[in-house]
C-alpha cells in the first residue's frame, strides 16, 4: 500500500502520540522534582533536629546516614525517572499498552515507519482504519489523566512544611538555662589561700551527658584535640537557630569571663554585672528559684564584656590571646580554655587550666580545675604545697664481674737514684724493659 | 485493498476455523486445546507431532479433520520392517495393451493431503528419513524422478511414549520439521463418560464436510495465504528472535539458568518461524490483522520444547523441555520490560 494514500490518518496518529509523550514526560518531570524536594526537605529536617537535639556523635552518625540515604534515594529516583521517561521509540508501545490497543498502535507505527510492502498491503488499510477508530481510546487526557502528580506533590509539600515547622519551633528546643550556684565560702578541703575568694560557678542543672539534649557538643576523642568539623558545623547551626547568646549548659567559664575588671570591694564581691547585682541585693543564692535570672545576668555581663573587647579590638588595644577566635562577629566562647582570656582580676588566671586557643562548645568535656570551688559530693584532697624535698644523690651502679676499679693510681715519690730505672721501666715503646 | 475486504477475509477465516473445530469436536471428545493446536499447525502450513498413549484418539482426530476439511487422507502404521518405498511408492513393471512392458510409478500413501504417520518411532531411521523430503519440500524422489505431493500436504505423526523397546528415536533434524508437538493426555472423568456413551450408541456421530470437495484444496491454500499476510511488527520479530536465542545455552550469558544447566542445543531458526506462523493464525482467530506478543507467548509452549536437546543433567533431574520453555518465556518477558 503506498504510504501517500494513508499519510493523513497516520500523521494524525503520530501527532496524538507526540502529545501523549509530552504530557507524560512533563508529568514525570514534575514528579521527579517533587520527590527531590520531598527527599531534600525530609533530610534537612532530620539533620536540623539532630543538630539541635543530638550530641556530636549522634549528629555525625545521623547526618551521615541521612546524607547516604538521601543520595541513594536520589539515585533511585533518577533511575526510575529514566525508566519512566518516554522516548520516541518507546512511546508507541507504552500508549498501546495503556490504551489496551492489543499492539495495533505499535504495529502501525513500526510498519508505517518503513513503507508497507506488498505482503503487508492486504491488511495495512484495515490496521490503519482500526487505529483511526480507536484514537479516542488513548487520548492524552485519558492516558495521563492528571497533569499534577498529586502524591509526589503532597510529599514535597509535607516535607517542606515539616522543615518550616522545625525551623519555627526550633527556639523552643533550646535547652534550659544552666543552674547557677553562687558560693561565697570555700568548699571541700581547699585551703582558703588556695582559692580565689569570690566565684560564680555555673554548673549544669542536671548531670549532662554527651547524649543529653542541650549538652555541650562532645568531640570524639574528647578533651584535648581540636574540635571536629562536625562539631563546629553543629555549633554553627545551633548559633544560627538559637542566636549567638546561646551557651551550652555546664559552661563553667561564664563566671570567669564575667570577672574581668577585678574584685570590687571586699573578698565576697563578684565581678562585673554580678557584683553590681550583688551589691543591689539581687544576686540569687544557691537553690533559689532565680537561677535562670542569674544566668541571664551572667550572660548579659558577658555580652557587655564582649562589647568592651570588640571596642578594644577596634582601637587596636586588644592582645592576641584576647582576640581568641571571635572573628566575624561570633561571640567569643569561654569554654574549657576561655578562662585566661576572659578572666578578670577577681579570678585567678589559671583557675581552669592554662589558656589555649580552643573555643567553648568545641570540646566534648570540660575538665574543672582542681582549685575551683565546686559542689562536689566528696571533699577534694588538697593539692601538694611547699618546697619539694631535695633529690637523693645518684648512686653508682655496681661493677660487673671482672671490671677494674676506677680507683686512680696514687703518685709516689721516687728517689733520684732509681729515677732512671723507673723511667725505663714504665717507658712506652721500644725502650721499655721488662721488669 | 479496502478495509472491508480484509475484514471479510478475516471473518471468513475465523468462521471456517470454527466450523472445522466444531465438526471435529463432534467425534473427538475433549482435547479441545490439542485439536486447536493441530488446526493452527495445519493452517500455518506446518506439520504436527502428537505424543500420547494408545487409545486416546490420535487417529480419530486426524481422520475427522480430513473429513471436515474434505481432503484426502492416508494412514501409515510405522513398523520396524516398513521400507521407504512403502511410504513414497515404487516403480513396478506394467505390461501395456500392446505387450510392451514399462516401469510405472505407483504412488505410496504419502500422496495424500493429510497423512497420519502412526507410531513413527517404530520405523527404522532409513524409513523415517523418507518422510523428511516429503515434509520439508512437499515432494518425493523415486528412481531419480521427483514427484510433487498434493497441496495442501499435512503430516500428523504420533509417538507412543511407552513400549520404547525396539523403537528408534526421531532424529533432531526430523523433529525440527514438525511445527508443533502436541501432548495428548488422558480424558477427564466427564469426558470419558461421554466417550463411553457416544461411541457405544447405535448411531455414531459423523463429521460433515465444511469445505466443498473440489474446492477444498484451493480454499485451504487460500486460507494459508491469508495467514501469511498477517502483519508482524519489528518488535514482535525481535521478541521471537529473543525467545529463540534464549534457548541457546551459550547465548552471551542471556540464557536463563535452566537453559544453561539443562540444554545441550537450543531451538533452530525453524523454531522462530514456527512462533511467527502460529502467532499469525492466533492473531486471525482473535480478529486481529497483526501479531501481538500474547500470540507468541501462546504459541511458544507448542513450538519450542521439541526443538530443545536436553542433556544428562536434565534427565537426571527429571527436567522436561516444557519447564525450560516456561523459564525462557519468563526471561523474554523480563527483557521486554
């Protein structure tokens, strides 16, 4: 059958197939996009919650798991989208199957692609006629009923809503302010001379553990090393959500930081704003209900101190240790090692150990110095004091068997009459005589 | 050719097929699927091999088919002493009226439209091979002279799966020449009850010819030509070719595990031809003028198993070719997506 006589119905069928293909592919593209948003939103929500409520280890492990799952899901989505995408070659078979055309459309378009031969000429018009009568069975609106893929769209909206809700509710996830203990008397077995008389010791309200929400981020390997990238990332997220004034509970250096300016008045005076508050009779005591108020006062004093320091930096008066790492407007942290840089004259500079460049919130533990007057359950032993005892003399080790003593030979006077004989006797070389 | 003419031709084919099946069903009780497969092979222009125990109606099917189609029918009972000349015919000396003697070719039973080769595996390979030329080329050569067989020519051979002593397995080359292999099972209880009632009654059912005697061969050839005009899209040809290749154990790792483990040799290209031809008949029966994938799937269990040569591992594991073909079909459908 010459193709010319059947070109018109065949062209109409091809045009309809093109519309079906475009509609389907557009829908699949939307579907893929919505699913990507859903995956991204869900992953971001989980990571945000982990950053706010989890420890560094949980944040690292959970974040890695979420990232891995997200990458895997995106890969699967990509493969699925590729499989669903209708190319020109697959479109006819797909529409044929969806339209329940029993292979009529695929056969027509495949044979129509080449000129039907003589053998095919007998049934070709009938096949063309059958397809023409079945055009309504596979209209684009029928095969791809909805333009919007509702389920992926709903999942994308849900994930986005969950993320926004998490962001909105995130300030409420901020951990409770630290309990503040204000002591005016030495505790434990510490001698009064070993203590700096006035302290504001900020201790966690409960016993913070690494896994407890709000606990200071704990770097793996703890203690001494530089905080990990994950810890810094988590801290950055917390600061972004909770603001730069956020302090992890248990940060005992608050008091030290607020002590800049030295003791005011007597030995019981606190420093800075605390001292003023105390003089005004507003300083809460241990166990009072105003612990939170005290923490707020301490933080306010710290902010004041930070402002003063920034002013000094602006005038170029600040020393290098004072600069710390508070670049780009970040609040200077006073964690385990911030005591020296932030200590006032009312507090011993080495109260919490030697200064270092580490920032608060970057270490997983905070080792309280031995001399700090804390509220411990058992009295701490007094540190050694006084001059060290003199070192004992070194003892020579015993000689090995057969080793000659190192006792030096003693010179003895030789009478002049025997001098020549003695010289010859002890002379080295060829002139020596055997005794 | 207008669509109406084609539609009428399709309807004519369907009606003829249905009428023949209806007439055969008058005397052959049960075995509907087997009868349909045999009819498909007949209209596709191939030959069929029936495997079944004695007494379940193999000969009756062929005889009633010949009666319904109004075609000539011969039967050859294959025995171990059957000679090729007993099939093809031979030359004898004939004395004419003028007293002159000359060799005259006397046609054998192969010269019929429908030939029943009963228990073909009991004859020697030499005699079996006498059918090869007849089946493949629709002609026989005797004493250097080629004689054309009548058209249509349809061989229906039977195999007895029991009493294998003294039999000769059909060579693979001869098996490959059968379009389909049909397994006849024992009738079910209702069918058996009906068989007993109908065949022992005073009046036996008779088959009425569907086609006119003189026009029958031409009509059958016309219907066969119609079958060959059914449209086959390239994706159907690819699918059939995939199925054939999947039966090959060394087909680049594409073959299913059962094929790799149990098949020594896969189907030949004749297997693919059988798939397409059988699918064309099924397409016409479904009122379509094109072959669909479902037609290929329906034909495959009859067209492919007897073309597989299974190995000793399959024999030991009691794995039969139809099970392997089922896995081949599943693999083919997976490849289609």
